[in-house]
């Protein structure tokens, strides 16, 4: 299944994509795409529904982030060997873990907002893993049982805030609209192998990232198991698993986003996003 959330920001409704790619309204069936809805039992209930029996969503409606009630966004740094190389950094002996504030989450086609004082806002196409069942101390063999599905995310980053200021990376990752997630939550049964997905990103029509989840250092099973050693993973939590090479920081010379740019990105089988880059209006 492909599950979506649609409507104005803060008032999104749950939806399901039918065989023709149209969005069907699930609000008469479930309250939202989160919590109980993305549990194994909740997904089994939705799988029994004929999408054609549901009302259509309005044409051209805005898409919100594809999961609701996210308690934490856990990001993995330097998780692609080729990206670590372009960053001039060694492959880490364990996953590099940092957090992105949930206030950064937005819809897949919502704009990238350049924060005040930024000169180095960057792009990062990433595979998002969405937790559907509480995970604590789980083995790699059981890890995927706790995954509801997968989505595209853009781990937008302000490199000066992230690297050149003292302290940890979180402040360079958490500005408003630095976390586009969607368009869909694609349930785990529809993704045969999360470690074999092509992924791409373009800026103003020019391909910048063209990679595959095959080059992940630490795969999805390992990440879910590893993280569950240090914190419980709750339904709706998102793991952003790292980016392939081609980020702006790795260009020669480096190339960062500016108002007026257009970013497009996608992952095989998981859909695509499009974002206008704008200055912060506040």
C-alpha cells in the first residue's frame, strides 16, 4: 500500500493511493496515518479495504508529511562509503547518530526555506524508515518486523551551522522545512529489498546525486537493531538513513542552494518530491 496525508498544513487527512495513482480519502476509516494505523494490525485492516470504495481526494491537493505523530527523527551520518569519501571523512566504525527536530518535518513538495544568516544550505536525498511497532533490544533478524514502511526524505542541511559552529550537528539539520517526507509511506511488503533502491536528486534540472542504497555502510536491519539498543523506537518514528554522494558540499567548488532554485528528488518505487527554494519570510 501507499499511504498519504493530504490537505492544509496542520489539518491533513489520511489517504491511500489507488491502482490508478489517485488519492482516496481514508478519514472515514482511520483518524490519521500514525500510531495504531501503521501497526501490523492497523496495516492489515487497511489492506482489506478496496480503495475504489473510498471517496476521491480533491484534485491537486497539497500533500503533507506521510506519517503523523512522529516523536523523533533519528539521522545517520556518513552512511554511504562514497559520500564519506567526498566529505573527506573516514567511514565510521559504528553508525553516526544525530537528531533532527520534529518541527523541521514538512510535506514532500513544501518549499525549502533558507534560514536567516545561512550561506551553505545543502541537499541530501535519503531513504526514510518509518517505525510501525515498538522496538527495544531487537535483533537484526527481527528488525524489519518493526518497520511499517519506507519513504523519500530530503535531509536538508545548513553546513556552516552543522560543521563550522561549535557543538553537535543537530542545529544544522533542524531549521524549519528541513525535513520533507513523502509523498507516500510505502508499506514494507511492497519493497522487496531496501538495500537495492536507486535514488537521485536534481537542482534546477541538473542531476547532482545518482546513487543506490546498495552502497550503505550500515543497512536498515542493522540500523533498527543498533538504535533499539540505545532508545526505544516508537510507531511513527523516522530513521533517515544517510545520503549517497553528490551533495553541494562535495561539489568542486561547493555549490549551495539559493532562493529561486528548484530541487527534485526521488527513490525507486517510493515516489518523488519537488521543492522551491525560498528565503525565510519571518
